[in-house]
């Protein structure tokens, strides 16, 4: 009599087979754990305590060699991308309009493409900008791992207004593990008071931040717009009204703040610094919960180990890991999308620069015709508004990619303001000449 495999017997067989496989897997895992323990016993490796004030990445690398090896790769010059990379070329030579746009300010003398995080302190120390202007210690906040220690020693306000050149001999380290990680737990942490102050003022409790949020916040400690407030030059983020350029412009106007007086037009100017966090905040990646680290420090594997890649760099240098995790298209298509957005932004930047130079020329001509500051008040206001919007995109290190639609909007307004400034100045000249 033939026996047939009933449905119930099949279920029993599958359950039994599954149990056998699970038992084998558990046994293999236990064997692997025991092997690792045996290896550790043979090598004598144990997690070494990291001192609370340890800044040398090599000391952290004893426990975390893969992360340390990748972080030290930020010393590598991997070359240029279409608009960035790690080659420290002169942006003033590539975009000569910048010299006149920043006339009278130190950036018109020295402005280079930045290198990797390894060079954060040494590149600042060697820039001509710190030799032309005796910058305050506030500049150290994001360029040296010694900053938190100096803040603890001197106090927040004293640290900020102490001249940079009085503290430079105490600076030896660029970015370090300690900037972003708690040495006892390795949890992500915020170490820079200005970011804490700004987020608290916005009603955001950083103690409640998720790990994914922290993977952006540790970057936003430094990759932001800022200014030095008051006589003590306290590092401050202008976020009271919001994060977009219109909010920031309104903040500075209400405050009556200026960074410098333009050497040609006489306008009271604002120098915008690297506002990556602000620009990213208006983009699609931010809206979909994508953190800075997802693209600039994507996960990598070595054997069974999965870690964030600590070789921080342009995603264009690492498209497979940085982008293909989410975007199921070819590397060639990904590069095309990025560069298309950047090319469009770059074209608008050049148009804004041309409009700004025309506005400056018109204001200079009006002054030559006898115009006063009062006569040119509207032209000067428009010059300032046009310039800070151009600078918001120009100094943001993605050439618009972090938020292409916002970059285009900002530059359209910059061009409009600059052309209005030009027309206002020409109207003044015409009135003075009786035409």
C-alpha cells in the first residue's frame, strides 16, 4: 500500500527541518563566539579606556582601528569633483568676480577650496585671512579639537573674544573623534555650545534627539552660517526667525549687523559662511529623513563588521555606497543627476556675479557724480540683499545639490535685487545730472 505525504506530515517535516537548521545556526554562533573569546584571550586584546580629554585619533584607534583607518584617509587628496573635492585650488582665480564682490574683506585676498577634515586646523592657521585680520578665538570652534577644552578653561565668552593669534600655539589637532563621540560610550554627542544655544532658542531639546537626527546634528555644529555677536565676539547662529536666507537676512537687518563695509560701493555687508545645514534643511533628502552621514559617511562592511565610513568626502567620490543604497539606478545616472543640478546652480551663480558687478559699477558711478550715502540708501540696501543671497549659495559646499529648488530661488532673487540696485543707482546719477 502506497503511503502519501499528507499536508499535516509535510508541516511536521518542515518544522523539524527548520528546528534542525536553527539548532545548527545557534551552535555555529556559539562556536564563533567561543572562537572570538579564545582569540581575544590569545591576543590579550581588551577595550582600552579613553580619557575624557583625549584628542589624538590614534588613541581612539586602538579600540576602533577600522574607523581610525578610514578617518585618517581624510588626509588623502582624492582630487577635484566638478565643483568641489579635496584639491585646494584658489576660488578667487577660478571665479575672479569674487574679488570685487568681497572688496574690502579678507576673503577677497584668500579663498580656497577646502581640504579634508584632517586639515581643519592647519589650513585655518595658514590662511592669509588670519594674518590680514586678527580674528577672534571664536574661529577656533570648528577648526580645532582643542576648542572644548579651551572653552572649559577660559569660559565661553572669554574664549570667543580672545584673539585667535593668542591661542594658536595651543592648537595641534584638526577634527577628532572627540568632537562627535563620547569617549566612555561612543554615543554621538554635541560638543560645541553655539549649536546647543541655537537649538535651545528654537525650542529643540537635543537630549531627545534620535540617533538618526544626531547623525546630522554632529555635522551641524560647524557646517552652518554664523556671526560674532557683541564686543565679546560670541559665536552665534542667526536662526531666531528661521533657517532660510530670508529669515536670516531679516534677523541681521533687525539687529543692524554688518561684517564689513564694501570698499567700492560703501554698502554695509554680510559675509555668509558655509550654510550646509540650513540649505539641506529645505531639501528633499531632509524631508525624507536622510542624514548628513547617510551620504557623506555611508555604512561599509569589513567581514562581519558594519560601520559608518569615516572617510568624509564628496559623495561623487563614492556614489555606490553613498547613493545606490536608496537609488536603484546606475552610477552614471546618479552622477548625471548630481552634476546637472550643480551645473544649473553654477550657471545661476555666474549670472548673479555679473549682476552684482554691474550694480557695484553703477553705485561707483553715482558716487563719482556726487551721490551721498543718503542718495544711494536704496541702492546700497539692494546691493547688500543681492550679495548675501549670492554668498549663501556660493559658500554652501554642495553647489546647490543639497536643495536645488531653494538654491535656484535664492539666486533668482539675488539677480533681481542686484538689477534693482543697478537701476536705483543709475536713477540717482541721472537725477544728479539733471536728466
